């Protein structure tokens, strides 16, 4: 096909995790969805929607959600930019900051979409390898001099959290933008929001997909100083957040008690699953996300992935450097986790 730019023809698109057909009995532990339902308040909004809401264009800045997030998180509303999932914020950032001749830098392995979006912009991506323990290669990241530097914390697929002391050192050492992707922060013991007030080049990204059980809604947001957000506003789609997502998301983020209760259940299940897998001989990386990165005892990660799939359980296998011998397993309900352990015990 000659319709596309050479860069698009040459690259591979991002491949999401497998999705079983609706109504199937497959246990889905491969794409880090929350196993518990969203807030009842959010579901009630869906029940009460009017046709008039859908007839008109939505608020272009998702004002109802920004106001709810402002109240819930103690952040001024004009420090919040909303997107169609946090992936939309990633797209805005690279659309605004990346171009041929500029570098986008991040430690790897991490979220593969960073590379995909960089390639679309025809910019250079620099992947600096994590070590076995996923310590941040901070001096190398600073030296790489990226127009944009991405740090996922907690990281996927490792689940490891970067201490704020290291993130602050990175922010102070970079001339470009530092993007701290906190998609899994609701399952972690700390966050990096304090850095947004200290550094003009820092933006923190959040999503409602994980902690709020709203992966199907597609709603995320970025937190940064208004001057930085003004630049991103220039490149966002006009009405990038629909009216339904805006109101459902506002109700969900206002219900912090529901989100926190579910997160505590996930964290307790995470600890139990890690213990059970460790007893089976798996190596477990310390996770502050809603998944575990594990290495099977017999170096047969792909074989286990395929066998589990045949038996009705999906986990994530990555055929890429540093991950071929590992599996990423989403934390499910206790019953789902127990079924997984039982099959792995056979």
C-alpha cells in the first residue's frame, strides 16, 4: 500500500492483549482490568442519562470531571487536562513535542505504546535497558537529553515503583518534558503529584481504567502547571471526551471510598498470589500495581502461557528482550487466582 508515509509502512502497530468473546467463561488475567465493579454512583449516572445530553456536543474541556477530580485530589481544576484514556494524553504530548530530529527517551521494558506513538511522529526513540531489579538508569536518562522522557511508575510489566527522590533528580536534570505515567498508582504506596508543583517540566498521568474499574469507559487525565497544559490543549481533539464518560467519570472519582476499598482487596490478593506462586518456585518481582511479573522455575513461560490459554485462563506473555522468560499476571478475584494456582500446580 502506497497511501501511507514510509514510517507508517515500516512500523508495527501497538497490539493490545487478547480479548475473549463476550459471555465466555475465560478467566482474563492479561490486561490488568480491575476484577471488581465500578462505583454504584457511576453506574447510576448511566441509568439516569437523558437524550438531551447526547444530542449536544460535550464540554470541550470535560469541566464536570475536572471539577470532581479537583475536589477528590485537592488539585486546582485548571491544572487538569482530560483525555480519552491516558493514552490520549500520551498522543497529545508526542504530537506537541516530538518530531524528526528530537528524542523520546524511556527505560525498557515498559509500556510499548511509548515507542509506537514516537514512531508515528517520526521522532527517535531511545530505550535504556532496566537492570534485573528494575532500578532506574537515571544518569543515562539525563544524558540522553530527550525532548520527552517517559517513566511509568509503577512500571508495566514489572510493577516496580520509582522513589520520588529519583524522579525529582530526573526532573531537575532534564531540559525536556518528564512524563510520569501513574496508570497503576491506586495500588501503590505513594505517588509523585508533589513534583508537579515543584517543576514546570513535569506532567503526571492518571487513568480511571485500573483503580476505578472503568477500562471500558476510556477516561484519563494529566496533571501539570496550566502553562504546560495550554500547549497540549492546542493539539488535542476538539471534543476528545464524550458526555457520558465525563459524567460517569466524575461520579466515579468522587467515590474515593469505593475505589480505595477495591484497591485494598486487590493488594491483599496480590500478596496472597505472590506467596502461592513463590511456593511453586516462581520468581516474583515486588509489585505495587494490580499485576505480578513472574519467572517460572523451568524457563518455560511461553509454554505455560499457551497451556493456560487452552485451559481457559489468559495471562500476558511478551516475546521481546528481557521478557521471554517471564509472564505478567493480572490480579483477579481470590477465586480466579486460586484457579490459576491450581492449574499451575498440576
